[in-house]
C-alpha cells in the first residue's frame, strides 16, 4: 500500500493505493490520524484501493470518530468497488459519508 497526504481547498486529502490489510493498516492508521490532527476536514480517497480488510476498516472508523469528536468533516471519496462491498457488508456505508469525487467531498464538508 502507498499513500499520499495533500491539501486541497483547505481540506486534507489522504489517497491510498493498493491493499489496506493487516500488514499495511498500521501505516494507514498513522496517515489517517495525522490528517485528522491537521485540524481541517478530511477526505479519504479510496479510488486506488483494491482490497480493504477489517483492520483497514478499523483504521477508518477510529480516525472518523476522532474527527467527529473534533467537529471536523470526514468523507470517503471515489470509493472503489471492492472497498464499497466491504463497507456495505459491515453496513458502514450508512455511517460514513460517501462521495463520488473529491469535488463532491469538498462540497460536503463545506
């Protein structure tokens, strides 16, 4: 797994590429918590994620909860089909805000 953190229109974008699994989830968790610590809204770009397991999902949930406690926006954008299936199975598609694109996500977090 690779990731990139960048700022876009005042929000922090974390883009992942590859599998977010037991081996890579500690790195994903660290990146997500760093993004939340930056204090602006967070967009998590999952367009390049082929596979995400429960440890990867746990990293998303933990950073989402931290963002909520700090009253920050937190949106998953461009969710790949594989990642979307996992989120739907766990019914997390009802918890997270999912947007089709970064521009939609930016609009969502205002």
